[in-house]
C-alpha cells in the first residue's frame, strides 16, 4: 500500500530516526522482557519482572532527561 492510500506519509519518508520512538514505555517493556528472561533462568519469575520493570523505568527516565537537554 502506498503512502497516499494510507492517508499520509510514512515515518520513514519524514526522515525520523529510530531514537525518536524510544520512550519511557518502551524502556519499561524492554526491561520487563529482559527481567522475565533472567527471572526464568534464576527460577524466580516475580523478582525478575519487578527488577526488570524498575530498571527499565530508571533507564527510560535517564534517557528522557538527556534528550530534553
């Protein structure tokens, strides 16, 4: 499907970088996914999810703070 049929331009045609799509929510999701994997390997899924979400949140806040400068 071309851009006109979709009713607008695609993000690639606007020249956006992939880093513009990274935000706190993405960081939390990636941290939780990694925590899920680590928690499974350590046989403690709950703590893996908690620690992963926490680290994802902290990293997301740091990235957003650096971006706003």
